[in-house]
């Protein structure tokens, strides 16, 4: 038998071993892993994208609802009194909470039959459902004080307001100024003004009163009508 030379054996060994390649199973496994990762990333992206869109749409819907509610809110109040009609503009932007309370009380009929319990010339007319004897002295002194003031400056007349003090069981009272008041904002939350019916306010202001500024002949609010346009 012929002997194979060492060089030939070396060449045959190299041919048998050859380069080691990656198996098909490994390639498939890697492909599946990459596919799962890509799918997971895509799913996560779609989830957050949809959530962002939904939140944006919800925000827009809420904003539109708020704007719609504000636009539908009454901007004017017509107060029918035993002396005539007073038309008021409500300061919804400047005093939103107070205007909302006023609208709520109006819709519940709170002001129907309310008496003007204090009428102080060159000061205010005050409507309330609560009689407060302890305030009589304060009203008297303030009325005398303001009747002697030069009221050509300071706050405007014919402003609509309510007391800053909360009276138990009294609900919501009303003030309409009949002259400029120097320290109006210290005592009253202003939330509107008279735009028509100033002559009615002045007629109420001229009624006869007793020493405590209570009208001798009752003057009352018959009804409050809320309107968005006039």
C-alpha cells in the first residue's frame, strides 16, 4: 500500500474541516427575537400615540364644554320691582363665583317678594330677607356720614353688589348704589351694574323712611328674570 505524504494529509485535513458556518436554527431564532422586539416597540408606540390623541381630544372637548357653558350663562338680569323695571349687566368675568350664586338664587325664586329693607339717600338701596336689628345703628351712622360727603369722586353709582358678610338663613342680599361710594369694596362684593332703569332706582331712593332708613311704604322685588341677550 502506497504511503500518503504528510503534505497531502495536511491538505485533506484542511478540506474536511472547512470554515464553521452559522446554523439555520440560530438564524431563525435571531430573526424571531428581532421580530418580537420590533413588534413590541411598534405596539408601545401606537399605544402612547393613541393615548395622546385621546387626551388631546378630551381636553378639547372639556374646553369647548366650558366655553359653551360660559357663553350660555345669563349676562343680564331684569329685576321687576313695585316701582318699575331695573335692567342689570352681570360681571361674569370679574366676579364669576358671585354671579353664579346670584343666578342660582334667582332660578330658585329667592328674590321674589324680597323687600328693600334699607333706603339711604345718596348711598344705597338694600334688599334683604333678613332683618338685623344690631345693624341699625351702623346703617344710621353710615347714612348720615355719606349724606354729608362730596361723592363726586370715588366709586361709581348704580353698581350692583351683595354683602361680604354671610347671614345665616338670609341667603343672598342685594345692594344698588345711588351715589359714588368711597369704600364700597370694603363692605360689598360688586358683581354688576344698572344699564337701564336708573330712574326706578332713584324713585325707590326717594321713598319716605323712618329714622332707621326703613321704607314706611313697602317696596319689593316682584321677580328676577335672567337673559343672555336684551
